[in-house]
C-alpha cells in the first residue's frame, strides 16, 4: 500500500502548502484509503497511506506526518490504539494529531481512544465535511492553538467524563 503516492494518483505533484502539509492514513482496507485519498484530494498536503502498523511505523519515520487518520482495528499483533499510544509517548509535544477512525460506536471504544491519547474519533462512515473540519482544527493547532479540538463524532458535544461508568 505504501510507495509513491504521487504515482498512485493520491497526491498532485508539488502539492504541499502552508498549514497541514503531511497527512498519513493508516487503514488495512484499501477502499478506505482510496476514499480518504478522494476526500483529501483538494487539500494542499502530501498524503501517504499504510496498510498496517508495521508499514505505518516505517512511513512515520521518514515522512513525519502532522496528522494521522488511524484505523482502530488493524491486523497483526498491534492495533491502531497501540500505535497511537506509541506515537504520543515517543514524540511528546512534537506528536502528530491522531484521529482514530472506526466503525465501533460504543462509548467504551471512544474511551479507549481517549486513554490512548487520540485527538479525535471519526465514526465510519464519515463525510468529507468532517474530514475538512479535522484539518481546519489541525491547522489552528499548527498555528499555536494549545488544543484545537476533542471531537468524537457523532459524540462531539461532550467527550466521555473521567470517573463515569456507563452500564447497561
């Protein structure tokens, strides 16, 4: 899945502008990567894709993305939550914004993303408008906003509350 994304038609050549200039999509579903490429086609950023955590680690090492759209459920011994924790711990303040993407909509799944230090959670299927909202917030972050957002679509009014257990 990796390789030169410009050759794959995901990134127009020379396409890097101010703001978010490097985006990584990590998803084991090639169709999702293609859809994200289409949603991001108009955004002036370089785009890379990875199909699993190992490939994502290699891409991150040389590409240094500013925003990572990361699928929760990934094949192999590590999943998206593991990679999110790893990214946030290793990079500290220089960590990219990590937006978890998943079809899992239970509050426990969103809590797990919060515990892994994810910056956002997009519930599949999501729209190009939601992706653009994430990128708008990411650009504010790059301009110095300390925490541009904590969105957990469709739960974007209030994130899970610490110490509150939902049962039933």
